[in-house]
C-alpha cells in the first residue's frame, strides 16, 4: 500500500431525520434515537433487492460533521474520563468518520426505507448497508 | 448532498495475513479465518490508547479487490441461489466495499496488533476500528 493512497467513497443515499444538530443526537442508538428515513439513490435500487421489513441491517454512514484530526478524546465528552484513543471509543471524531448503525427495516417503498432508531443527523450521507450476521452479532 | 459528492478515505494501516488470494479466503470469519497482524501507521498510534488484549473490536477495512459496479449477486457465489441485492448480502462486491470484521485483540505492541480470525486478504487496507457495543451486539 503506497503511502498517500486514498479511496473514494461515494454516497449511496442520505438520512432524513428529526435530528438536526450534533448536540441533539443521542450518543448511541439505544439512548432514544428516533426513526429515520433512508433515501437511497434510485441508481442503487437494484442493490436493495431482498431487503425486507423486519430485517436487521447495519447501516454505514459518513459522519460529515466529524473532526478527522482527533486521535484521543474524553469518552462521552466528559473531561473527568481519561483521555482515550478514538479507536477505543465510538466517537464520531476519528481519521475516517464512518458510522455504524444497527437498525430494523420498518417499511420499504422503492428506494426509500423507514428504519428504527438511528442516531445520525438529518443529511448524513449513507455509504453502505449489510445484513446483521453472526460475525458481528455474537460468537 | 450535491450529486457527485465524494469522501476521501485514508488508510490507517494494513492487514498482514496468510490469506493471499480471494479464492483462499473464507466467506465469513467464523468459517476458519486465520489470525492476522494489523500494522497500524505509527502516525495513528495515539488513537490506539486504551485498546487492550482481550478486547473485542470491529475492524473496518477497504476491500480493495472488490468490483464496485456489482449491484446484485448470487449469495455464496452459488448460481442456484436467487439473485439478491448486495445490500442484502455480505458480498465484498458493492458500491463502497467496506469490510466489517469482528476480532479479539490478542496482543498489541506499539502500533502492531495481533488479532483473532480475520477473513481479509494480506495487504487489505484498514480504515477504522471501534469497540463492540450493545448497539451492534444485541438489543
């Protein structure tokens, strides 16, 4: 891998949510995140074949408001917690701010999907989604 | 989100593994993936503060041999399975080929980490890592 190599991530869609600002967003989905709509670009509709209501997915987002220069942080923005490397935390501030969100598909119509609790802000780009498998869920 | 927007993903390290070719790699980590070494760029060593042996992490990779034009696939490369959208599968071929790998940290020395069963090929770029949380593991 030559140094300076970069990869181009192209959005496949966008999150539509009532969460408008970073200060409004819960730190984790289980802390009260609202339902959200994923507007997938119709060019990628074929990639949704077989995605069904009731299914659990991992949605990958690009946390576009993140600070990519941050390497260490105080977890939960609490100055009393020890300074911790971002790879040991779920902070959005990190070199490649990819968000992972476990959601349940509530409804799907064309390339628009309603999903359960998602802690990403309105306008957050979606870059991938995958079914939940045993590798991630448990072993 | 203006159409044509792209984001730059910069590798933070690389996978060193005995898996050399895509045909050698198991489809999922629980299907016999070997231990691997993650060589993290020393520039990002600070982001590893607090990562400890025994900890479970989700490693995000860039599946550099993937075909990004594929939208539908036959799961497990079996032509008898119905054609399925890549977002309903874990196929590496997808618009943004980000791999998710659940691993256990076995040892860490500076910015080099030995990890349990990882199904990524030798030379696969690493782009992020996160602790496993309840959002992903269970709810």
